[in-house]
């Protein structure tokens, strides 16, 4: 069975060792960084920079602990993410959210360039065919995948698989645009926007939330630019009336996530990736949304493993034990202790991500949880 190391979020003593940063230090020692990485090796620390209003990302102090641990073994880490909005603006967002060279102790760079189309086509699988992997992640020999576990519009559950699958892929490709980028997963590249003019309240939230200005309104009619749209689903999510939809196939989407994750890690030699899942500030939506609602579950802690599937299964199992927090979206929806909170919130068959990843040989769902 694969080992997954776990540190609880509870801090029951007033000393550094009992704190979460202190426990992360211990987790990084337990995993044995020298078993994975070499001195002088360049190592990508993949995280999510968040958005202007979604501040509940992995806190910079944790990224700093990862960077410092890698530096102690003589490696050369840098912190990275793929472009979600225009690259220069995204670096400003990272800085605003506290992620910069000074805070994390390493360069902060974009994995797919300032224009988000710096990528390499990699064979994926039956659903996606090929997919545009961010060139930096394609080329770097080693990686620490730091994933903020939370809910997600399309994926239901967002952890390491989603961080790799969407976060390791560019939004667009120079030649085929969104069709071999992230959008290829969101609606498997075929989604067409559906809009009901009679029921639209013209609140314009869909227009405001779109990162690409792919939606505008003219004479009270929606104008959708299908050629630039990433199929990210934000417009559908914010539409309170449900009159705007981007239909997709949930099961195929979950399987495509596993396929894309496989493509992203396919360029690494064995034992060159470590996964760290942060079960903290577990908000209902992704860190890329324009705001972050209060968490729906209490902080559980931090997990670390060399096995992608095992850490995802262990994270899901911990979430399934959690109860809904008062005064959160989970309480609004009358979710009870014992319910699958993320399933109740999003209605997505998210566990298919993990079973498919195991089927594709990305790891094992059988794990041994070791608390440190
Ligand atoms: S799915 Fe909606 S929000 Fe996302 S890029 Fe397309 S139009 Fe914009
Ligand atoms: S968010 Fe929905 S209701 Fe509001 S303008 Fe867009 S389609 Fe219409």
C-alpha cells in the first residue's frame, strides 16, 4: 500500500512543532526529498495564484516551507502556475495575494508564458487525443504539486488531479486555440452556449465574470464569441436564473481530467513528483473564481505522498468524514453531517476522476495513512 503522510490542522500545543507550518516541515522530512530530487535540480513548485477576489489560496508561508526544504537539499525551486487571465495581470494577482520572490523565497514565473500559449502538444488519450501542456512543466525535470483542495464548478472536487489537468495545461494553443487547451476538457471541445432570451434578467453577471470578454450584450441580446471562449463555465455558474448553460458530459469530463493529468506527468521520470494536498479553507468553488465564499468544511490538514491517486483518495476520504460548517453554503443547502458535501453542492460524479486515474496507471487507491 502507498504511504500518505498526514498532519492534522489542529494545533493543540503552543509551540512551532504543533503549528501547520511546523507540521509541513515534518511532512517534508518524512517523505524524504532526497529520494526524489537531486542537488542543483530545477524543481517546479506548482500552485494556484488565485484571483483578485479569491484569496483563499495556499498561503505563501506554506510555499515558503516547501521552497526552503528544497533549497536545503541543494535543489533550485521556482513557484509557478499557468495563465488564467492575461499573464502580466496574473503576476500582479499573485503578488497581491502574497506570492512573490520575497515571500516564497524563489522566482515566481508563468508556466506557459505571458500570453498563455507557450506549450507543447503531448499525447493524452482516447478522449482528448493531444493536449497543450505548459512548456515549462513539460521541460522541467521535477515538480512538487501543491494543491488547494476545494469544490469546483465542473470537477465537483478539485485536488491534485485537477491542479495537474487544468493547471498544467495552457488555456490556448497558437494554432488550434482553446480546442487543445484547457477548454478541451471543460466541455470536451464541443460545447455551445445555450441562452434563453425570454428568461434572462439582463443582470450582466455573465459578462462581468468572463475572463476573456467572450460575452457581451447588444440590444438586450447575448453575443458570444465561441472562437475565443475557453468553456471555463464561469458564466454558467454565476447565472442565478439558470438561463445560460454550457452543456457537457460530466462522466467524460472527469475521465478527461485523468487523461490530461496523465499527459502532464508523462514527461517526468518515475519518482520525480511529490504531491502536497492542503485541506484548508475548503471553499465551494475554485480559486480562479472572482470571489471566495466562506469554507464549507473545517480545515482538516495537509497530506503528502509520491502517489497521485493515493493522495486524492485519502483527501476525499477525509472530506467525506467532515461535517458542514454553520453559516456556509453547505448550511444554506441544508447539508447534513454524513452527507457527501461536495456532491451535494455540485452534483458532479467527482470520484470518477480518481477511479479513472487509477485505471490509467497513475497510482493506487489503496493507501496507508500515517499521521505525523
Ligand atoms: S465559458 Fe463563459 S466565462 Fe468562460 S470564457 Fe466562455 S464565455 Fe467566458
Ligand atoms: S447571468 Fe444569466 S440572467 Fe444574468 S445576464 Fe447573464 S444570462 Fe442573463
